[in-house]
């Protein structure tokens, strides 16, 4: 399931990146248990960096850590997903309303360099698109000047990452984000809000449609 790395490459961060990608791409299913010893053998390392990587994924909200039971891919109920999407709506609007006033030319320039372009619908590309999407919205929160909001936004997008992949928005993501950046550069609060709301509403509707159509039987409703 996981690639084998030589001793020089093996580290907590390498294991973290590979497991995170597997979770986000849903190669490992929600509720699946990680076998620490098996992973240590696969990566040719001790169990310590494996456990450290799983702890990091726990902080991202992608892994549930159960004392005396082990490490499991986090499950999300439909209620939790709706709550996360609703929270995103609240936080993103709060961020953009502040960022449109405070954003600097350097921050605008940085946001314009985040995307490397559409390269297809393969796993490697979608891993990158998801990372770019997180960086974009994290940068938006950073431009608001509120560090707590920035941290909340980062953790929220970590938890939503597997669902962002499900919607397959890689082809349209850059254009949508550029529209937001253009409004920020003009310090046009109405245009910025409209562009952001369009992005949020389309992505949320697409996520919920995919979840209900493709994986309804595996979901907890509560």
C-alpha cells in the first residue's frame, strides 16, 4: 500500500507526507486502523517516527488516536461535515472582510504564485491542488492580520482536505482564486465577498453531492 524508502530518506516527515496523501486520496478508508509495526517495516525504520507521524496527523484531524486501541483514519459524520462546511463559511467571510482592507502588495504577489497550473486528474496533481488550496485560504486568513484566525483556517482545511479532493475542482480552482485575488488587489469588499461566496457555495454543494451520491452507505448520519 505504501512506498518503500531507503534509510537516508526515512523520517517522521516523509512518513507523515506519504500517509497524509494516502488519507486525503482515500486510499486508506475512514475507520481503517494503522498497523504501526507493519508501517515501520515498510519504511525500514523504528516505530518511533511512525508514531510521531501519526501524532502529527492526529493534530491535523486526519487520524483518531485511541488509547490502548491504536491509530485510525478519522471518521466524519454527515453532521460533522455540514458543521465544518458551515464553519468554513463563517471563517472565510471573516477573513476576507479584514483582508480586503489590510492586504499588502507583497501578500497579493505571494498569493498569485501559489498555483502551479492544472496538470490532470491524477493523485499527484490532486495532492498538489489540495495543498495549494490550503495555502491560498491560509494566505487569505494571514492577510486578515489575525493569527488565531489563520491557525483555525489551516486546521479547518486540513480536516476538509479529503472532501476537497472528492469534488475534483482542480481545473477551475485557479480561475476562482484569481477572481478573489483581483478583488483583493482592488480593495473591493463587495467583489471580494461575492467571489468568495461563489467559491464556497459551489464547492460545498459539490462536496455534499459527491458524499451523498457515491458514499452514502458508508456514512454515519449522526
